C-alpha cells in the first residue's frame, strides 16, 4: 500500500497544530488559575460575556494590563497600612483608642469605597480572563475546524466524487463552516455527533482506499504473471519452431543430396549408353570400310590400268566416310553406281573387242590358215575362251557384289534407322537430363538463396531475441531494485492517528500494513526470471536507452516526493502494463544491422554500402549500386575519369565523389601533421549531405585526442 508524502505531511501539520493549541490552552488555564488564587481566595463564578473580534481583543489586553498593575500597587499599600495599624494596636492607650475610634468612624466610608473599588477591579479582571479564555477556545475551535477540513480534503482526494461530496458536506455540518467561504469566528461551532460521523467516514474511506489499492496491486501482479507466462510461452514456441526449422532444413538437404546422387547415376548410365553406341557406330563404319575395300580390290584386279586412280579416290572417300558415319551410305551408293558404270563400260569394250576379233578372224582367216599354224590358233582361242570365262566371272562377281551391296545398304539403312531412333532417344534423354540439370541448378540456387535468407532471418531473430532478453533482464533488475526500495519505504512509513475527544488520555496510534508478502513474492519471481535469462547463451547487447529511461521515469513515480492523485497512480499502473506488453517489440536497431552488400547490380556497376545521416540514431547504412570506371591509368590515376581541379590546403588532397562527380577536399595523414609522440588517425564523421570525408586527428600513445 503506497502512502503519499504530501498527505502524511498535511496530516502531521494538522496533528502538530492540534497539539500546540492544546498546550497553549492548558498553559493559559494554569496561569489563570494561579493568578486567581493569588488575588482572591475563592473562585468567581461569572457568566462569560459576548465574544469580541481579534482587534478588540488586542486592544483590551493592553487596557487590562495597566489596571492590573495599579490594583497590585494598591494592594501592597493596603497591606502596609494594615501592618502599621497592627503594630499600633500592640501598644494601645486611652487617647489613642479614642483617636482610633474617631478615625474608624471617619475612615469607614473610605474603606468601603476602597473595598468596592477592589471588588470592581476583581470583577473586571475576571471578566477579561473569561473573555481571554473564550478567545482561546475560539482559536482552538478554529484550529480544529481547519484541521478537520484539511483532513477531509486529503481523504477526499482518494475517493470518488460522490463520497468526496459526502465528506465535504459532513465536515461542513460538523464545523458549521463551508470550505468555500471564509472562516468566520461567529460561525465556528463543532458538533460532536457530526465529528464522530466524519471520523467514521474517514475510516471507511481509508479502508476502501486500502482495499482498492490491494485490488489494483493484485491486478498488477496478475498482469505481470500473465506477461511472464506469455514471455515463457513465446520463448518455448520460438525454440520449438527453430528446432523444427533446423530439422526441416536438414531433411531438405539430405533429399537434395539423394536427388543429386540419383541424377549423377543417371548421367553416368546415359554416358555409358552413348559410349557403347559410339563404339557400335565405329565398328559398323569399320566393317563397311573393309567391305568397300574388298570390293575395290576385286575390281582393281581385273582392270588395274584404268581403276588405280579411282581406287585411290574411293579409298579417300571411304576414309572420309569412316570419319562421317552419317554420309557413309550416300557415298556407298555413289561408289556402287560408279562400279556398275565401269562394269558396263568393260562389257561394252569386251563386246567391241570380240566383234573386232571376229571381224579380223574372218578377214585374216584364209591368210592365217596358211600362215599360222594350227597350234597357235588353238592357243589364241584358248586365251579368248579364258578371257570370256573371266569376264563372265567378273560379271557374276559384280552381280553378286551388287546384290551384297543392296543387302548391306538395306541392312545399313535399317541399322541406321535403329541407331537414329536410339540416337534420338539418347538425344531426348540428354536434353531432358540437361533440362533437369538446369532446373536443378536453378532450384539449388533458389534453395541456396532461400537458405541464405532463412539463415539471415534466423540470425536477425536471434539478435532481436537477444536484444529483447537483455532489455528484459535489465528491466527486471531495475524493477526488482525499485520493488525492494518500495518495500523498505513501506516498512518505515507510519501514520499517526489521534483521537479528537479530550476525555481520552492516551492517543491511539496505528500503522499501515507493513507485511507486503505479494511484493516479496514478486521480488523472488523477478530473481528467478533474471537467473533464467542469465542461463541462456544470449549475445551481450546493451538495452536501448529509450526503454531504460522510460522505465526509470516510470519507476520514479513510486518513489517521488510530490503528491499524486489516484488517477495518476492508475495511469502509472496502466503505463507499466503497456510497457510490459510492448517490451518484446523494443529492440536495438544498431546491434542488428548486417554489413554484407547483397544487391544484384547491372554490368558496369558494383554494390557499395554507404553510411547515411538521419535525424535520430541509429542510422543503418544503405546499399547502392555505383558505376565502376575502366581504362588505363592516366595523369590522375584512371584514364577517362574526370580530373580533380579543386585547390586544397595543407595536409589535404582533392578527391572526386563518384555518384555525382563532385569535388571535395579530404584530410591526409602525412608526415609533419602531428607532433612527436602522436599518431595520425582518420576518423569517419556524419554529415547532412554526402560526401562525408574523414577527419584526421592526432592521438598520443595513451589514446587521448588532441586538436592539432
């Protein structure tokens, strides 16, 4: 339960005023009683006079002091005369007795007048004393009325308007004075019943206020426990999601590895099939070349003189066909047509030779019959018959070769068709494999980018979680410290309550409940949270200054010295709940910035991370694409680049800002810039408009900076 220091101060002032008024009344009453006993032996019972104003009271006090002094002097003189007369009576004589009797007769009226004057003075003094007592009672009543109104105002600040109006009206009825009007002395009249009723209302209001504070505190504790449970649930959910994400990524990686292994096996099998097909094609081409070479050799044995050049051409063509298996069939057809043409030509020539031989035989037959012997004729005929037999054999061989060639051509076309189909299948398979490989590469790149993005997001989430954990740990420590301070203050505070009745001798005192068990349990729970956060392997990141300052400013509401209303206290509690709910969203932007440049720039440009200046820190850098200059070096470093023409001072050099080709002067750490024992260092600065050249500073060995 929180006690306002202003309320306690006002209550203490009212109690002190009551005690001072009671002490002054007792002292004056005691002084009046002593003076009355000294002046007269019996008490005077006179009715009090009408109350006067404070100005008249001061004037009458001055007027009373002078007659009192005169009455005291006259009393001393009368005492002296009475002593003198007593001494004279001790030695009375006859003449003196007569003289005394005469004096008594003459002095009796004077003595009566003196007694009457003394009586009047005593009456006046008693009347003034009664008036003074009435003024003191009036001052006490006014003090009590002011104290009642002050206490009523203090208690009314903690209740609602309706109860406050009831308290104000009851206080006005108890004192007879309205708080809006001036405290007129003639209107101050205390009603004991109303005062008792007002005290009961005070007790009820304080009890209701205490119960309201207990309820609000319970709500605050419940909100804090809910927030704690929500934070723990979020942390557990984040951990489980992170574990599931890691497992999913591992499963995807294993699936990708299996898929790549299967693709490699398929590629190896396709390559083996292609190699086997190539070997078969080479074997077939080699067989065709051998068959063609055999046919050429047979033809060249019959007509060696005419077919040597053609055989060489055929050999070269066959070698070319071996190199190009697709054109081998066409070239075989051409060679076959040439062989058929040559066979026809040989047949025609042989027929012509036979006709010429027969003609010559018929023409020279008679002469030869006479000239040539029969043996030579028979030999010539045998040669002709042998030549005809060879021609028939050649024709038969050519026909057989032609049939064999047609058979081989049909077989080759069939095999070629089959090979083409297989080649088309292999080509389609290879194209599909290439497409699959391309798609795989794209998917792998996409997966790599997604994996990279997921990793970056996970890192950012980890950094954000670390920032939130560090901020929560710092705020928990501060709340624990402030709670301990509040606990100490609650144990030390005590409010005195005095009884307004004058008949009660001992004033009853009471204290606020100094056993905040819930506050202690909250401190223990905060310690547990702090230890739980400390066990985690968080990255040590300092919490944001704004959150810490706002938390401190909020916690200072509980330890402030100025008065605050229940509405302010309720708003402060709502602010604490809002901060506790919005706490995970607070994070340090400066600790979670990545410095890697990830922009995909066009050809001729490069990605550069540039620092910028903003209104409120932190200012994260911006990724931009900057054009790159190409060419050989010229007089200023790069040929084709603009030349810097700005005149700079000592220890500065002219530079060109690449985005807009503007010139500026930058500091350079050259010899002679810093004195001995100091080192020159370039420090980056922030400016409103780029470029922001670094500034050279001179630092000594200890690290202190000097302005040179």
